[in-house]
């Protein structure tokens, strides 16, 4: 009986973590879209670092919870943002749009 209870607790905890992840998607999708709309906001150090942290977190957690495409798009954006290259507004826009679409898909699922 204990093993079943432990399994249920683990399942419930994983479910709760997934719900928290989806809530993070809801609360961060606006920031991702804003960065895509105006890549200049990423030129400010603090905002750049915040977006990179957010995207890094989405990349890891997305894969854990079965949102592989979301994770891949987050990795694409993070890789570009930390590359050290001068940011191309069109590229940032496309990467943010792709990630935002996957985030919305996860939220709607």
C-alpha cells in the first residue's frame, strides 16, 4: 500500500509541477513577445539576463514535461542570445515568435 501511495504522491507532485510550469508560461509569454516585438529591449543588460534566465528555464522544464518543441525553440533562442553576436532584430523576432507559439500551445493543451 505504501508504494502505491508514494507513487500517487509522486504523480500528484509531478502534475502540480507541470501546472506551475504552465503558469510560468502564462506569466512569461508577454515578455517573450515583447522581446520579439522590440529586440532593443534585449540590449539592456538586466533585461537581457532576465530573458536568458527565463528562456533557459523554459528549455529545461519544457522537455521534462513533454513539451519538446517548446524546449527546442527555447534552446534556439537562448543559444542565439548568448552567442555574443550583435542581435539582428528580425532573427530575434522570428525566434521569439516561434517560442511564443509553442508556449501558447502548451498553455492551451
